C-alpha cells in the first residue's frame, strides 16, 4: 500500500523521538521513501547520523541552508511528499502550527505545504491537558490536520496518563489508511454514529443537557473510519472536536438528531453513543426568562423526547443490519442495560457505570459490558480509544 509513497517526516524534540527511528524502518519496509526533518530540539534525543542511516536519505535541519535555499528548497520539500507526518508532535510544534508561526525549518515546511498533514502528539499529561494545548488541538482539527494518538500509560517523567506517542505500527496503520483511502474490513460500508449530548432549550440562553464530552463516540467514529467504513457522524454540542475523514452533521436537540439520523439512512450499522436528553421543555420561552422579585420560579412543562435508538431499532423497512445502543447507568448497570436492550429492540447494548465515583462521564477511560442476545461480555477498564478500537473490530466481524 505504501510502495512508492513519499513521506516527509518531521521529528520533534521529545523523548518519543526515539520511536521515530523505528517508524522510519517500518515505513521503508513497506516500500515508502522517507525525507527526514530534525528540529534542533530533536537532535538532543536522536542523532542526524542515525536518522540518515535508517532513512537512506539526507537529514534536513537548517532553514538557511544556502545550497538548498538557492532553489527554494523548503518549498520543494514541503510539496513533493504524498503525506507530511509529524512524530513526535510536541506541544511547542502544535502551538506553532496552530498559530501559523514559521521560525525554523519544521514550522516553515508545515506552513508552506499544501499536502495533508498527520500529527502524532507526544508530551507530558499535564501539557496535553493544559487549556492552551486543548485550544491548539481544536484549531488544528478545524484546519483539517489529522492525528493519531496519543496513548495513555507510563511516561518517562514518571507520571501516568494520556500523552504517550502512538506506537510506530499504529502510525503506519494511520498512514496506510490515509494514503490507501482508509481501506480495511469495513471498506465501502456505511456506518452511522451518534455522539455528544443534546441541548434542550429552556429559553435562548439556558438549556437542559447531559454530562457528555462526546469523547467515546468520537473515538468510535475514528476507529470505524480506520477500518475503512464510510462514517456519518451525527454529533450534539460535544467538547471534543469531531474526527477527520468522516461526514459530520452537527445538531443541538434530540429532535434535530433524530431527523439527521433518519436522513443519513440507509446504513449497514448504526451506533448510538450520544447522551440524548430524555425530556425537553415543552413551553420553552423565546426570550430570556427574568426574575420578577417574587421568589416564585417559572413553571416549566416537560415533554418526552423521541427515542432515537428505539425508532431505528424498530424500523420495518431500512433498519440497519446491526444496531448498537449505549446504556449509561449509575446503579444495577447490567440489569438496567439488559432490560433496555429488550425494550428498545437493538442488537447490542454497550453498558457502563457512570456514577460520579467512576470518573467515566467526561473522563478519558471507560469500563463497559457488551450485551448481546447470546451473552454479556465485560471488558477491563481502558482508554476510550482502546474501547473504540475493540468495539469497531467487533462490529466489523459482525458485518463480515
């Protein structure tokens, strides 16, 4: 799949730079050529000689290389590749990309390129979770920058959490997916995924919502995409950016979400990971409600929202082959989820305990039990990305 492909690999300055050496080897094993670029900080972790030896090519290091720049070398380099890969993408490099800075060779190449860019972030967990990095991630996603990882685990600094660079083979798989049109066991299959909360208005400035970041649904859409699926991603107002390479439909309310889901059919599989509000305010005001000094709160009248999972599960015509629901429970998780699967008519229910002590709702990890007509399979607690990849693989197996 990568034979003859040209990869421009920008290696940032972090301890994960050592993984770039293995990444180069893996890419060349698959027939790709690699043009390596080292930042000054990267040279503190890996040597130009080792990178050049593995790449079988000169290492580019200096923006003001007189020989190369006589022919505008940074422009040629930035546009001659089939894909630009940044691994590791440090917090500094991501900030430069988000801000459009160009004060060294790496950042100048990234600003000058018209080629698709894939980043593999790597940094300390606090840096990854810092508000500035969160903003930069959202900007980069909005600019069409693709990403793989980071993973969760032990770090060189002794801390634990998200921030470890994706493993070289994971990055290779992402590169193959991008350059190969996301080929995989779900190639050509249409899969629908809902994600995030819904916002049900009380008045123009207030709403009712569920505590959902959209992280699990987003990870699942990306995992299905990576297996080759054509994904329609219907999302409420989530706090995480939607994945690249999928069709994104943004909605606010449960009624809008149902309409978007129905419009997206037919699909071979539908996964309903959204945390849809069960109720909406029937008498929502068209102006902001004001206190009148009486101490009497406004009387809100509620109406039941449409049941999206049940509606699609019970379609007489055009029902997806596989319908998967999610059950976020705080007590008697398995019993409630089992009853929900039977009541809704879906094929699988992915149940999880979202009581406050678990930290799952809005967190980076999940612990789920997948209930089918045949069995209940409990998975160990793991990162939401890992849950997504495992569930996507199960979906691919079911549709085979």
